[in-house]
């Protein structure tokens, strides 16, 4: 398997997004930097709208993620409810 990652700005808007990613991807490794958070995962990383909404306490569109996105690695499969990073075989 190969590693995928997502890097987000470290700020108040991304805190619940990062928490949601960790909850939904227990295999993920979080690397905190001064201005960003990079989350690595072996194989697949899934961001679920529902989990983010529960932690934010409000409606959340996955497109909002792009405002604080620095970089990502992997093939992106995006629906209205999930954003999945993986490497296709």
C-alpha cells in the first residue's frame, strides 16, 4: 500500500475538520507544524461531511475544505458526502 496525505492550514476553521478526519481514519498519523497540519494515511483517507458537521455543530459543504487546503497526495474521489484520497491500483 502507498501513503496518501492532506495538508491543511492550522486555524480555528480546520480544527473540527482535522478532528473528524482522525475519528474516521484511526490509522491516520497527524503531523502538527506551526502553520499547518499534515495527515498521512496508509492506503486510504476519507473525509465525511456528516462527521465534520457533528463536530462543527452546523451544516458543512465539503467544498469549504478547499479554502484551507494546502496540498494533498492521492487520487481524489469526491461526492456530496465524502472526499476520499487513495492510490488506484
